């Protein structure tokens, strides 16, 4: 069987096990390998062929962490065809690199203000109205990019400023949760929804219930379709450039929420509930302090404080220790 045909069959099967975006990710990696090997019969592929592909990618500068998902997709692919009885390479021989830890991006208050200032507020342009509502929702809720994009208009309770969302990574342990937002964000949502109603008469909406829709279309979005995760990433990149600040990805807002909860006296359990994690272990990365924030906390803890000291024959004094 040609590898291109094998990828199609594998993807159709995989759709019943994982999310659509995960299947697309697997297809992307497998098609790269397919092109590199010139679409061979899958039973003729050797471990050496796969390793040559991976080593070439490393040589031309692909990030080390990108190999984790890529190698996992290769394993799943060959495991599937091994179970189907084909004579393919042992999937266990494909190495899974250890993921390199990188300090997560955390958007701070100053950067958020600059980013928001770069989005015109006194405008009737639907793109700016939509994007302003998205950025403010990311900041207020701490929800994942994909969770915000999956919202439908009817999911919102504008009176109580809350919504029920389908937790993106629950795996059945926490399928839904509530998110909340502030009055300013609510006002931004109302403006966008009113604009969206007018746009609905001008565009052919492919998903009529979607809260955030693509207006003009682009490399990652089709006009009238649901706005995508990649579309949000490109939108943030443009506004960051306009604001003159380093790129802030959507997940940086989520890290900010975790840090903010802790700084305001919340617990790890609060972070778990607000961010929709299924365990406290998942919340650890979102409460980890680094750089200036960590140093400030350290200085606060280690700063001199005053203690009462009684000296014989003298009044009680205070001194720094």
C-alpha cells in the first residue's frame, strides 16, 4: 500500500479517537515523511529512512520540541498498520525525544494595556470589534484559545457575564466548566454581537452559531467560517507589532491568569478550577514564578523585618534582623 493511501485510511480511523486538530497535526507530520520518502509502499520503509528524515530536519534547524509530536505520530501510524497485519517497522523503535523545558511566556499588565491600545476602540470595523472582544476574553477568563473559538453565541450569558465551555483537554474527566469576565469585556462582546448580526446578512455563515467568525478571510480562515486558533495567533502578531511589544501568544494570557490568582492570595486549587485542569499537577506550570516576578517574591520573603528584643534593665526595643 502506498504511504499516501495509508495516511488517508489511518486519519479516517484516528478521527474517532482524537480531536480533529490532532488528526490534522498527525497528517502534517506523516505527509512530510511521505514526500521525503517519495510516497513508498509502507512495508518497504525502514527505520533508517525515518531517522534520516528526522536528522535532516534537525540539521536544518527545526526546534527540538517539535520532534515530540512528530515522532509520536509516526509511532501511532506504524502501530496502526502493524495491528492490521502489515509487515512494517516496529513502532517502539522510533525514539520519542525528551521535551526541553522553556520558561513560559506570561503577559503582564503593561503589555496587555499596550496591546489593547493598539486595537481601535472608536470604530465600526468588525475586525477590530471582534479582535478586541477576543483579547479581552482571553485576559479575563484564562481560557484556552481553542475553547474561546469554540464558543457559540448561545453559550454566553451576558447578564451574568459567564459561559459554559467544553473543556478542550478534559479527556472525559472534566467535560465542561464555567468561565467569567468583567463588565468592560461584556461591553466589548455586546458591540461585537451587534456587529455580527449585521454581518450575518452580508456573509454566508458556514457555522451560523459561531460567536467569532472570519470576516475577510486569510491564509488560516475562510470568510464566514468560525475564526480559527491560527487566525487568533496571526491577529495577535499584527497587533503586537503595531503596539511595539514582543509577540504575545494566546497561551500567555492563560499563564497570566494562573499567576494572578496566586498573587491575589488564591490557592493552587483555585488555579485548577479557574483554568479547568483535571488535577493540581497540571496547574503547577501556571503558578511557577520566573525572572522579575520570582526575584520580587524572593526579596519580599527575605527582606529584614523587626522583632521585639528584651534587654536587661532597659525598655523593650525593636531591631532589624
